[in-house]
C-alpha cells in the first residue's frame, strides 16, 4: 500500500497550492477591478491573503508523518498541529515566524496595489500577476531554509531569495508612488495655502509617501538582518536612519519625477540595492573593499543616467 503523504512531497504540494491560490486570487481580484467592483476586489484580496496566512501558520512545514490511510493521515495532521502550537510558543521560533511573514506580505499587497492602479491595463496586470505568483512561490519554498540554516544554504538559494526581495522592494516602491500620486488626500487648507502643491498632490501626498517608503525599507532591511543573524542595536539604528534617508529621497522623487511611477520606483530600488550591498559586504561578509564600493556606485550611476536620460520631466497628470 502506498503512503498517502510522503515527506518529500509535502512541501512541494503545499507550495504549489499556495502559488495556485496566489495566481487565481490575483486573477479574480484583477477581474473584479476590471469590472469596477471595488468591494469584491478588496474582499477577494483580503480572503486570499487570509488563506495564505492560514497556510503559513497552520499547514506549511508541519512535518507530517507518512500515512497509509486517511485515518492515519488525520492523526498525523492533528499531532503535527499540536506540535506547531508548542513550537510557535517558543520566543525564538515566534520571532522567526514574524519575520518570515514580511517578504510574502510585501509582495502580495504591493501586487494588489498595482492591480488597483491599473484596472484596465491587461498586459501590465498579467505580467505582475505571473511574476508575483512566482516570487511568492520562491519565498515559500526557500525562505525558511535560509532563515534557519543560512550558512548551510546554497549560494544560489540565497541569491534567489535576494532577487525575490529586490523584486518586492521595487514593486512596493512603485505601489507607494502610484497610490500616493493618484489617491493621496488633500485638505481644503492645503489648497488655500498652496494651489501649486495641491496640483501636484505634494502637500499631503509626500508625507504619506515618506511613511510608506520608510516602512517598506525598514521592514526589508530588518528581515535581511534577521536572516543573516546580524540584528543588534547599532545596525538597527543605522538602518533606521538609512530608511529615513530613503523616505526623504522618495519625498523629492515624488515632486520632481513625472507620472511614470514605475521608473521612479526603479531609482529608489537602485539606491536601496546599493546601500544594502555595501552594508552586506561591510558588516556581514566583512569583505568590503574600495573596488566593491566603486562597482556598486558605478552600477547605480549607469542606472540613474539611463533613467534620467529617458524620462520626460515635463510630463504631468
């Protein structure tokens, strides 16, 4: 008699289920916003996220024992579930779980925001739905391995997670720019004080953007530090002020950049990647050299030149 659930198949089945739920959830949300059914859009987004959260808390990585019958599978599941609650009750494991939620959460809600910003752009929606579903699958598959056995994880695995984080930062920055530009609240007082600021949604929009970018940057920085077991007060203080700096940069990008929030987010992501690369080599790998700094700055310079050279700064909505 074959085993119903074999240990080698558990993770694969659950990750495939999570990716399928993400993909079809995004598709359903995209169809709802395309029909301008806002309530359905937000309800679908929330329910799908709660389902993914449920899987992360109660199902993923439960270490089910091989079962040769349905009854045996049920006993295995409930025994694993009891062990999960005991496991999550330990502070160290609970902190790991908290940090594990950051990357999938950023990817998921940034994708929802992008769908909301592009209700009728089918190509854009399908592109981000596909990429985000794959990024979520990547984070589900590898993130716990990297968290618990970072030094034992293969270099390609760590690089894959880094690419998922870079994707998450770009998508989240783009969502922050877009939501702020198109939906930032503007008070009557701000209109009276500065009609020009009101026209650009700068008066109240940019402070909200600062909060969004600061929060996204700090969360991703913190998770990366936690992943590398490098969380201490001095590093947190440094990255706290670095995140403030990125928020300030986003504040001015919002004012001077044009309506293309995707390219504006790319500028911020390039700066974010440069900062993290230098920090990683300096404080984690401890192999930072002047040549490495020059390489990071050169890549940043090339990206900025390309973006600035191809951007029409006179364009406004």
